[in-house]
């Protein structure tokens, strides 16, 4: 960074301030850098030295506290859409896989004697919660996509989605483990290869959901921090 010009330093500061999906963040930074370079070349064409041309281009573009909140808002929406799409697609897939497994798994003929009376209601509750996750993903995807113009504060949708996933996913996992314990395995399931495979896929998708939801919360925290810094800067100027 010792030999970096004003534009490179500016883009590096912006990169440090922003949080969001890697690809989307790179695209925004590349777009900003290209705009700055074009402006610097225009100033340079007027006869200004390169360093001064870059400084003027950066000054025209706006300071990082001024510009970063808008960029962060775009990244927050992008992360929300990614998480919503993951929920909308993965939850039906998980439900379908388990529906198939329970239809073909050779359960013990005495399984009804093993399961407690609350097993059925709890299993239906888990199904409804999973359905709720998928529906929430679909609604959030719509709100952050085609319905974005109607949503006044999309960051709240992204944050709500992150909080929702971090509540629902562990809750469903605990209920699932409770059902498995009540069914005593179920008997023979640990050696049933299709069931083990579906279990691993389900765990991987659940971990991916939590990871994506954590990034939703990280993006919204970054957005609030940048907005607060911008407000403080504006107050100090007034």
C-alpha cells in the first residue's frame, strides 16, 4: 500500500468498510474503481498530474462514510436474497428426501409400541415449522426481488430473515433429535445407508442456512454502523 495511489487507497478503505457476498462486493468495488479511473483520466486529459487527478476524482466521488452506506445497503439486500433463495429451495428438498426415506425405510413392526403418544403431534409440528421456513424464504425472496420497490426498509427483511433462521433451525434440530430418541433410533436406521446419506445432506444444508443467516446479521450490523457514522459526520459539520 506504500506505492498505492489515492484511488487504490480509497477502494481499499471501501473494501474494509463493506460486508456482504464476495462476488457482489467485488462487483461494486470494481464499478467504483472504474468510475474513479475514468474521472481521473478526464482530469489528467486537462493537464493535471496523475496524483492530483486521482485526488480530485476521489473528492468528486464522495468520502467513504458518505458512499459506503449506499453500497452496504445493496450488499445487504443481495445477502438477504441469497439466504431467502437457499431456504426456498432447500427446505422443500429436505422435506421431499425425508418423505421418500420414511416410505421405503423398513421400520420394525413394533414401532407403534415404541413411540410415545406425543410423537405424532411433535412430528406434525416439525413438518409445519419446516413449511414455515420455506414459506418465509419465499416471501423474503419476493420482498427483496420483485417487491423491492414496495419495501421501504429492506435491511429489516434481511435481518428478520437471519434472526428467524437462527431461531427455527436449532429448534427444528432439537425436535428432530427428540423424535429420533423417542423412536429409539429408529431401530436399524444408523446402518441404513440411504437414511445416513439424507441425514448428512440435511445437516450440511442446515449448516449452510445458519452460515448464510449469520452473514445476514453481519451485513445489517455493518449497515447500521456505517449509517451511524454518516449521521455523526453530518451533525459535526452542521
